[in-house]
C-alpha cells in the first residue's frame, strides 16, 4: 500500500498544472454545493424566526372560546398528540387619547407563561410581564402617545372589563370598571393585531377567569396532523385558525409550497453542479491515464495486480478529496456568511432579517456528495488503467507510425 501511495503522490507532484486545475475544479464544485445547502438552511431558519415573531409559534389558534371548549381540547390532548396549550384572555379596554384619532383606546390582554413565549411578541427593550400589574406595550403606541412612555413608566388606566354573555356565548358584555396602575416593563414591535384593533397592552395571566373570553394556541407534536386536527376542532368548536406558514416552513406534508419549490431549485442546481464536476474530473483522470500507460504497463509486468492499479488511481482521487473538500466547504460557508451580512446591511426591508446558520447536516451532505462525485469520476479511469497490458508497453504501439508509400 505504501508503494501505491508513493506512486500516486509522485504523479500528483510531477503534473502540478493538472493537479492544481483539478483541485480548483473540485474546490469550486464543493463550494457551490456547500453554498447552496447552507443558504437553504439559513433561509429556512430565517423564515421560521420571522413567522414566529410576526404570527406566533403555534400551529392552531382558537378565537373567542370558552371554558367548556377548553375542556374539549384538554380531553383530546393525548389522543391528538398536542405538545402544549397556551391561553390568553381579554381583560377589557380603557380610553386613552393618542395622536391617532382613529385609535382612542388600549386593549388589555393577559397571557399565561406559554402564550408569552409563543405569541408574536418581539421585544425591543425591557422584559416580559411577571404579574398582572406589569404590561408590555408596542412601539406603535409609544410613537403615537401624547406623553412620553418608556420602560419603568407607570400608567393609570380605567379598564372596562368584559365577560362572555350569559345568554349568547358569541357575544361579550361589560363586567364592571377597575382603575389599575400598570408599570411598563417592556416595549415590543407592533403586532399584526394592532393594525385592525386598538392599541394592545399585554400583561401576565395569573389566574384564568372562566367568564372571560379565551384565545387558545396549540402546538402539535405531529405537524402533519395539524391541518386535520384543525378541521376537527372547526367542526366541534368553530373559530379555528391554522398557522399554515409555520407548518409549511417546518416541513409539514402539504401540496407544492414555496419551501418545496426553493428546495427543488436548490436540489436541481446541486445535481447540475455534480454532473458537470463528474465530467470535468473524469476527463482530467482520463488524460492522466493516457499519459501514464507506460507506467501502468510496467507495474503489470513486474507483478502488480489489477486491484492494486485501481487502488492507485482511486487513491489519487482521495488525495484530491482531502485537499479540496475542506477548502471548498470553508469557502462556501464563508461566502454565505459574508453575503448574508452584506444583504442585511443594505436591505431596506424592515422586520425580516436573514440569519446565518452553520448546519452540520449541510456540511456533511456537501462532503458526502463531493466524495461520491470524486469516486464516480475515478472509477472508469481506474478500470481503464488496470486493463493496460504489459505487451502494449513492450511494443510501444503509440510510437509506431505507418507511412503510406
């Protein structure tokens, strides 16, 4: 084995130009594969983060539910494979004059611990509320308030509480007024809900009040079952919303989606790059075999078996792999990292930020595809080299020319 390794190493050193050209080709191939796979993983992670921040980290939402309907969900928790159930309740609303005449009030929403984690609350500064007298408000309210609102500011609100109507479960009715002093402990990005409703202030739900309206968000263990379970709840309860965007980017089995289209495009590019790489690398090895026929014939004449000659050529491919694959992976990752930073710097799109994710899976896929590519490229030339007969070298056919008289 040491002699075969020495011959392979010697050949690479003697043909420096071809060695460098072949290495550059392999490096470029590995770099493209790693670039595409890392970019896909980073983009998917960025989309998941964006959806969780703007819509929420839940699969199913039930709007305006009541305590009886909560019991129905709890009964189906194990059967349906529910991971967690988060609860929020509308406490009420208070008049609060701001610069926008169309929005004169603040709606008080109370979230339990899971809801505070999973709902679309993107803190700009401060922290989440820890009791019912602490609130998080949005930067939208801060910019439109007639007074200066910052973290630590105390605000007095005369809250008109609400409850579910005793006669009509779909309607709300007043439940008395309560003057409460809230301490602002956090400021968040404006939520989608604030576009259509009053300003929203979020406090901690310390105790669930059965008479108040519920909003329930559900996380499923099996994301492929979320749509069907949502349809089941729609039939039983109604007012069900499924977070299709989160399910899509988490990889739920649905029709052809944006995620699958991007993945198919990336796969197509990787296949094209791999096929071109096989052709180029194989061509380089063929040229090397043709130039070294004499060497392989001589090896056969002194007792080298077919298997040893094949190993010699494949060993050259492994040497190329050891040099080129790590280099290509580092370059691919580096280009993605620099590219994402550049895009985030010049991007005018607010709210969405590309994240750089270094995925061991994408590195492993790049290395495996590249190794398979090099092996496939070496296999046929190695077979051709092992078939060179000693008599071809002795006769030196390539040096005999027959001239016509």
